[in-house]
């Protein structure tokens, strides 16, 4: 039997192109949560308080969050390939700056540059999916894209802890930055925005935008997206869910376990690793389930309820058995995959020309939470700090962590309210005599 080139089959080749973009998003996820494992090193290197360490971690998200809507507009105008390649190159510059930073200020700015470059990768990938995959495949592929981010979070836990035990953390980050430069080059030369750009005939059931989007259309799309109450409900829900999870798993999860359970950073990172595995598994499972069942907001609402229960148990018991604590972190991250079906809801509410704008808008709101929650939780921990320092790093009290997880629980309640209101609005729209309008180009 003659061998058939992978390149000759668009439904196979698109997986290769997606894999390149998803690997870029994996690197974004890796860099945004490395501070959990590096917390003690950074605290010693820059002599930081909890609030200052929280701000250093969050500096990635300040720029990242603010650029989600503009990046969506940019991707709709320019295309995924060029935007993703440029983002990877800028992100690598930020990695080098952070790894080699001699002062806290330079480290802060460098992580902001990391956020600048990383801000475009998710919306670029979602735009690619809208151009290469059918609508009934979109939630599944979004789930797999977020699973790639989960893998980045996994690599930023125990594997990173092992790596920095063998070499200086700065050297490890520089090596990863060089890999990012190589990926930027590959993305630019290999990825194509739509099947026709790669020489393929239109794919069955896929209706990509084939014309350059005029600026006036972008302005109209943006106004329409921001006028919708559903946009703000989904954005607020993501604000509290992403803000909580990325703060706990990306910064305070490792110190929490190391401080209160008296274990090493490597052991603590293993339990945070378990939480990130939940993130890795939850998104594709929930996305596939949503596509198979045809339900969106029902899954979102149920996920928000479980998310709230998981953090409320840590809030109530503070130090449940360590295996239970790890299991609760796993659950909180697993069900976030269900919450992120909001991106599919946002995409389906609008025409193809506005898909990246719509997803970028709610993503922006979500990552503002990731920018704000670290400093808020850090302030709570500082308030209950007794002055104890071990190996140059601050040790926080059970009371401080109870307040921090109380904030997480309250955030979950807000998410449940938003999810319920979103579900009611979507259900009413679907039950209306005219039906729920299908987006059109």
C-alpha cells in the first residue's frame, strides 16, 4: 500500500498546525505559574513580602489581561500565524529578562513582557480552530487546547522542581526561552490561517472567514460584544474562577502545603502537580461531553457549584489530610474545564468575523482576576504573618491561609450566581419562538 503524505490530508494536517499553536499556549501556561515552585527562590533573591511576591507573580497578568480584547481584534484582522509567531518571540525575550534580572523591578517588568507576548496565543489558537474545525468540534478542540495549558502547568510543578534542584533556576528558564524562539520560527513558517492558505479545498461543515475584516466591522463587532449582558456574566465568572485557580495553583499552593504540612517544596509541588493534572484532564473531557450532549450552560453551572464546594472544604478544615487536600485541588482544577466552556458559548453567540473578539473579551476579564487575586491573597497572608522566616522565606499561619481560602470560597459563590443567570438567559433565548439566532458571516 502506498504511503500517503500527512500533508495531503487537511483533516490530519490541521492537527499538526494545531499542535504547534497549542505548544505555544503550553509555554504560556508554564511561565505564568512557575512562581509557585520558584516562590522561595524569588523571596530570597529579591527579599520580598507576601504582597510583593504576589505582585511579581501577577505582573504577568496585568499586561496579559489588558490585551486579551485587543489581541482578539488583532487576530481577527491579521490572522493566527503571524500574531502567534510574534507573541512567542516577545514572550521569549521576557523569559530571558526574568531569568537574568538583577533586581525586583527588572524581574517585575520582564514578567510583564512575558504576559505581553503570551497574551495573543490563546485567542490566536481559538481563531485557528474556528477556521479549521466544524462548530460541533469547537468545544472539544478548545478543551484539548486548554489541556495543553494544563500540561504546561504540570511541567511547572514537580518537573520544574527537579530541574532547579539539578541546575540554577535561571539556567533552566534560559533554556526554555531558547525553545520558545525555535517554536516562534516554526509557527511562522508552518502554520496557515485557513485551509485555503494551505492549498486545500473547503472542509465540510467549516465556514472560515475568507476576506480581510474591515476596521469598521471590527468596531461594530466590539461594540456588540461589549453591549451584551452575557459577555459580562461570563467575564465575571471567569474573573473569579481563573483568578482563584491561577493564584492558588500558580503561587500560593506550594507554600500552603509546605508551610502547613511541614513538607519539602518538591513534595508540595507534587500535590500541586495533581491539581494541574485535573486541569489537563478536565478541559478535554468537559469539552467533549458538551459537544456530545449539546449542553453548554448546564455544564458550566454544575462546574461552578463543584468548584465552590472544593474550596469551601479547604476553608472549613484548613489542613484536611494531605491526600484530601490534593484531591480537592484536583477537583477545583478539573471542573474549571467545565467553566471554560464559556468560550464556546461566546463564540457561538457571534459571527465568525467576531469569534476572536468575543472570546478575547471574556478572556480579558478572566485574567484581570488572575492579576488581582495574588496580591489580595498575599495581603491576607501578610496580615497574619507572625514574623517567622525559614531559609530566607516567610512562613504563613493557618489563620492566614483560612482567610485566603475564604476569599476563594466567596469567589466561587459569585461564579455560581453568574453561571445561573447565564443559564437562565440562554435557556430563555433558546425557548423563544424565533429560536436562538445562528451566527453568520
